[in-house]
C-alpha cells in the first residue's frame, strides 16, 4: 500500500514509522490512522522487524493529537467510528509482537501522548511536551488516555493531567516515570536506535516472550499473570536459542541467537 500520511522505513531489523503531516503537527485523522493500522499489520506479517520505532516528522511535533479540524461536524456515530479506529491502532501497537519504542521529537498532546503510552518505552527530545488537553476542547481523551495513563503514572497524577489539560515538559515527564529518558533533539534517533540494537542482541524469542508476558499479564491478577509468565518461560525451553544462550554462557563466549 502507498502511504500519504506516514513513512515506513526498514534498516537491519529496525522498522521506523514516521507520522508525516508536519503542517498539522502530525495530527491523527482517519486516513492516517487507517494507514497506521495497515502498516502495523504488514510489518507483523512480514515478520522481519525486531524493534519498531514510532516518531513524528519535523522538529516540532511527535503528534499534536487527533485532527481537530474534523471535530466541529463530528456526530456521535462519527465519533464512535473515529475512536474505535484510534483505540484499535493503540491496542495493535501495545500488543505488537516485538518492542515498540516511541521517539517523541516534540509535542505529544492528546492522541500523541496516547500513542506514546501505547508503546513499550518512550524516549523524548529535550523540546518535547506531553499532555491530555482534551477537556480544553470540551471532550475527554478517547484513544485509551484515561485508562493507560493512570495505570502508568498512578491515579492522582493522571487525573491532574486529564482534569487540568496542562502540558508537562520532557524532564517533568521523566521525573514522573512517563518517559524513560530525555536526549537532545539532534541525538534522539541515534540514541533510540542504539537502544533498539541493544535489544536486538538478546534472544529474539525471549524478547517476544517477555513482551507477551508483560503486556498480557498486566491486565490480570498476580496469580493469573504469573501463570502467563510461567507458560512463556516454559515454551522457551523448547527453542534452540535457549540452549545456545546457556551454552554460550558456560563456554564464556557471546551467544549466536537464530530466533529458533
Ligand atoms: N489538529 C489539527 N491541526 C492541528 C492540531 C490538531 N490536533 N494541532 C496543531 N494543528 C495545526 C494548527 O491548526 C496550525 O495549522 P495552521 O498553520 O493551518 O494554522 C498548525 O498545526 C501549527 O500549529 P500552531 O500554529 O497552533 O502551533 P503552535 O506552536 O502555536 O502551538 C500546539 C503548538 C501547542 C501543539 C498547538 O498547535 C495545539 O495546542 N494543538 C492542539 C493540541 C490538542 O488539543 N490536542 C488534542 C486533540 S483532541 C484528541 O487528541 C482527542 C483524543 O483523545 C483522540
């Protein structure tokens, strides 16, 4: 599929999706969300991606939220269709089989913060801002923001952000545990790719199993979640990579993982 609103790149195991509507600060409209859904499906089926990075085009914004230009005429039926699509995209990112890193290169507001927190890790440039300003528009976050944020940073902080609609900068976002780390903007992609390459040195089946255990375990009580972990753990003992990992350690050499 030809994309108009996103760019998909692939380099040595790392896929990069860039939201590319810089004139609208990469705001998410239906077309962009459809393209994102399609790209995620294609990358999943293609199965070559070991780490996926999501970022925004330009130096100003990651994603400045849902596209507000469509809101004045949006009916409840239209809003349902929009939010169903948006939530589906965020869920697909969250359950994507390999780690997804948000490289937040500027404003991540509303749907932009929601997109970032659907990812597994968030690295931000020093000019980034996060926030859920939906109440300033007379609406609430609709792409999972009222739910994921409170699970991530706790109820009181999440409610403060949702109820006030205030933005926080990258350093504050790091202080409250929303962001993994902050880098100068010019270094952001280089540093994120270094982290991706570090993940790619590890056992690829183990990385997938760890993500599955953490993402699906998160929604369950501890006993059920530990059972999910147990199943993921046991399955790895039927793989060549697990034997190689242990042998390499004992033979004091780096492992040669094959993803089998
Ligand atoms: N939708 C559509 N267009 C947007 C946009 C958005 N979310 N955010 C910015 N733009 C457009 C602006 O309208 C402007 O277009 P024009 O040049 O044609 O006027 C262009 O991008 C540049 O924006 P600004 O001139 O506003 O740039 P700024 O530097 O003065 O401000 C900003 C930057 C603080 C990010 C500001 O643009 C802003 O507040 N944007 C809206 C943020 C927002 O409210 N997001 C939540 C959307 S609702 C949502 O996301 C719902 C949900 O949960 C799914």
